[in-house]
C-alpha cells in the first residue's frame, strides 16, 4: 500500500516540477528580471543599505527584523541536507542550477514582498500584517484562490516541511556507532516532539530566546568551518569548479532521468532552501514598517542571497573540494559529515549534528509563524480560539514525531508537492499584479534621483487609497 502511495506521489512530483514548475519559475523570474531591469543585481548595494534603516515608531518592526524572520525560515536543514541530496542524487551540476535559480528567483522575491507591503493590513496596535492571501483577495478579487493558498501554506509549513525537518535532524545521527535504525529515530522523534510541544503550548520561552541568539552565530561558524575545509583542499578547487560546470551542461546529466537530473534537483532543492516565489517570506515582509513598499522588496532579495549564495554554496564547496565520494547511500547529512571529518576528524560530524539540531529546532517553530497567519485569514481574519490552537499544535507535535520515522524519499516528496502547490498559486498571481510592483519601483527610483527618502502614496501609481489599509 505504501509503495503504491509513494509511486503516485512521485508521479505527481515529477510532472509538477518537470515541466510545469520549471517553466513557471524560469518564465516568471526572467519576466520580473527584465521588467525591473534586473533590480536584484542592479540595486543590491541599495538593498544592503536598507537593511539597517530604522522604523519611525519605536514599537514597529524594522526591515532588519523582517529580514531575520524570513531568513530564519529560509535557513535551515535544507542548506545542509538539501544541497547534499541534490549533489548525491543529481550530480555536482545541481549547484549551478541552484545558483541560477537563486539569481533569477530573487526578482520573484522582490515582487512578492513589494506586493505584500502594498496590500498589508493594519492591526489594532498599529502594527501591520499581510501576505499573498491578502493581495490575491484584495487586488485580484479571488478570495477562494486566496483561501486555497492558505490551505497549501498550512500543508507545507505545518506538515510537509516539518516532516522533512524532523527527518533531516534524525538522519544526522546515522554516522554514529550508537545509531539503531529501529530505536534511534523513535527516541529522537520523541525528544524533538516534546521540546516543540513545550514551546508551542506557551512554555519554553527561554529555549526559543536562546536558540534565536545562537543560530546566527552557528550560521557564521558554519561558513567559517567550510572556508577552513576549502582552504585545506585548495588544490582541488579548480577541479571542483570544472566538475560543477561540466556536469551542469552535460546533456545526459541535465535530462537523464528527468526527475533525478541535476537541473531538476538543483531547482527543487534551491526552491526548498531559499523559498523565492513560494509565497512564505511575504508574510514576514508585510510586517515591516517602511516608508515605501520597494524597500522591503529589495531587502528580501538579500535574504535569498544569504540562503543560497552563502550557505548553500558553503555546503557544496565544502563537500566537493574535500574529494569525499558522493552517491545515493550517503545522500543527506552523512555526505556533509564525511566531508567535514576529512579535516576535523571525529569532531566534524558532531559540529554538523549540533548545527542541524539548532537549525531544525528554530525552523520547526519558525514554520508555524507563517501557519498562524494563514489560520487567521481562514478564520475570517480573526485569531482562532485557544481550544482550536491547542488541538492544532497537538497535531503539529505528532507530525514532528512522525517525520523522524519516515523514509527519506517520502519526506522529500511530500515537502516538494506541498511547496509546489503554493508556488503554482503565488507566482501567476504575482505576474498578474507585476505592473503595480514595477510602477512602485519606478516611483521609488524617481524619488531617489530627486535626493529624497522615498515615501509611497497609492495614488502615485494609480491605486485607490481608500481600498488600502496603508499608503493613504
């Protein structure tokens, strides 16, 4: 029975990404890039400057805070395990397609976050919130599609991604001698589920606060460790680049097996990692207090680069430069742990395990931030009852436990499908509304050229201010 379900899911997954999502992502990314004059590259310096811009109100959410929330969701176990899996199953050429989709996809991140800012809502305390559901309903007049997006978002972040995150974490223990295929996943699943449940049910604030402070340092440490390994294997770097580009443009690698090709796996794992165009980050970017929607759109392009160009590349270079053999048997955390152990010995796998634990824990909790926003929308834009949320969180805890016991293929396939459904709703809607994002960008650039700090007024780009919560 499980084999039949797996076969069905694989068929859905294969068709969804090849050719449907590959065409949608490539077309949308190129369309946004050309229409905006490659804003994701052209205005990178401006985007970096905006990160440190302070909000006007003391209690408001800054661009930097919104960046941290969205980056925390993007950065996770996928930066380690996802890249490893793409290389082991698809080949080194997957790295190139990951980079390409990152650069192209950054324009999609710009568009979706700019739109989320334009159509954000004001809450009772003066703060703001929003996301794709709100610009789909308000700008396109499609509440049913907006509700469908929220349902897929919940399926992705409460179930698909959390199943996969839990699996990825327990798989990092497979290199140790004490690992037992029958008992270790159960033990890790129970511990992780109890910790997540404790935090979700109102406790664990100290745990959450501690991990949120540690994770940025762990990310920096991870990049530093990767640089040490690359430096120790510097003589292999030219061969590594040759391997990546040769495999990326090898027709057999690109099209061989389709679903298992370096092109498809590079796009899948890149999308899973940076989430550009998926529709998740706009939920965080809508909360930022900025004077112009384009400011947050630009900031979110940086988040995509941090995730893929910095962290995913760190994993890829660390593994490939080490010369460690890659194949299906070591795909996942084991390949990365084997690579790091070539320089750091037994301490290397322990470091990866600690990084996985921290990344996984904050990702599991961070994913549910987006879920809460979707639940509020589906509940008539009101906070669901305490009883409902307790029941929902209980289900989420069970999902975390179940993820630790899953097979690798099933965990990845479920996450790919639910994420793909979100993307197939969000990207076309962004294309239909892209004219507004482009007008907003032109308005921003016009004001910058005049030497002003850009301020947005809806009427300046032909929108009716009375239909927006902000930007009167």
